[in-house]
């Protein structure tokens, strides 16, 4: 049994995200610089085309969060990628906004804060003079670390942090010690994910709630990716003598070694899937990135075009 992208409805667009999108659009004219938080293990998958559309000509800082969990060589490649990529002209007579990427970790909050605030000041638009107070906006998809970053910038807990996506449900405005105004928004997805690999990356990494995904299908995708790209970490973590032939075989081995068994010694694939997914999300497998700038262009991949499951829609 191999994962089947056509059989998994992992599109997820709760009703409150429509409201959040409107709030971002209404507030954007007040903003000098946009801070887009991306999961450093899958930054391109986390880029929301809605954010790019709404920010138009404004400069953008791509913050690669969770970089302490990502492959450091791949993270360095992403920093170079964002520095070199050409961004489209917004078509309103203004030049495209400058984009800079930085990688941050939670274990050095002071360094992350000073680096980010310095960049905001350097990049911010100042149509009314260089001494104007900087106004920035934090955006990103759910569960990439926006609330953690807000708390780091404020030096205290002002935003609720959780392991599940969509913890923040409404916009808040805070003022930092340096006078900068910061608009914090709920994480928003885009209505339809066209690329099946993007869907699996987001689900495997935790950007989509577990209640909205097919656990075994996501774990099978992750298992095969890990076997292809990080086989040594897999064998070391699960003490395997040889590399399994495919993702299903890996889940079976994990189930046997972690006691995920049903009566008769049959492996419980859901429990084995749970072990693998949570080992990855917690970083216990090692430092892993789910995509690289050297991957084939998105246009060359088949799009999932999977319809949203109405049962997953939250009408808040």
C-alpha cells in the first residue's frame, strides 16, 4: 500500500480564515514592512500566495522559523534562494518590494529579536519621512511559529502558543519597546492547494490539524520521503539493521519496535503512523528539511486538485 494523493482530502480552509483575510487586506495599507513566518523545514510550501497578492509592493522579511529542526545545509540554500529570486512587479506603478530571508531559533531569542528589528527598520517604507514609527505585520499559515515570534519580540507572553494549528483566531495590535507597531494575524491558508506534495508537506509538518488528514496516508508519504532523503537518520532512530524497501515496510518496522500491535501481533498502522509523524515534528529523528531549492520546479509536478471536505470547514 503506497500513499495515494488522489484519495486524501487534506484541503483545509476554516470559515474564520475568510474573516482573517479581510482583516489583513484592510490593514495592509497601514503597513511599512511585512514579516512572513515560514516553517524552515518547508519554506516554499508555506508561502501563501494570498499574502504575496495582498502585500503588493511592500518589502517582506521571510522568517524561517524552526530552523533548529531543519537540515542546516538546506536552510543555508534557502537563504540564498530568497536572496536571488525575482519577485513579480505588482503592476501599480510601484517596484516589487525587496525580500530578505533570515533563519531564527527559539534557543537564541535575543539574537533573533535584534536581527529582525534591525531588518524591519532598514527595509520599512517611509513615505512620510525616515523618522516615522515603523508599522509591521506578521503573517503566515497556521502553526509555523508566529505567536512564539510575537512573544519573543515583546519579551513576554502576549500571544497564545499551541501545538495545534489555528490557535490565534483574531487580529491583535501590539507596540514593541522600540515603538514599532506590530499587527498580528491568525494563520491563514489559501482556499485550494494545487500541488499534492505541498499538501503532504503541510500535513506531515503539522500546519493542518490531524483531524483533517488521513494519518496513514500522510505517514506513508513522510516515510518514503525520509527513506529517499534521510535514510541514515531513519535507521539510527529506529535501530534498523537494513533499510526497508518502502514506506509501508518502514511503518511496519516502527510498529513492531514501538509496541504498536493489535491482537495476534498485527501492526496497528495508525499507531505506527502516529509515532513517525510525532518523531518528525518533535525533531527526534534529527534535523530534516522536507524540501530544497534544488527540487524539481513545482510546474513539473502533478497537482492534487483535491476538493475541500465540507466536514472539515469551521463556520466560525
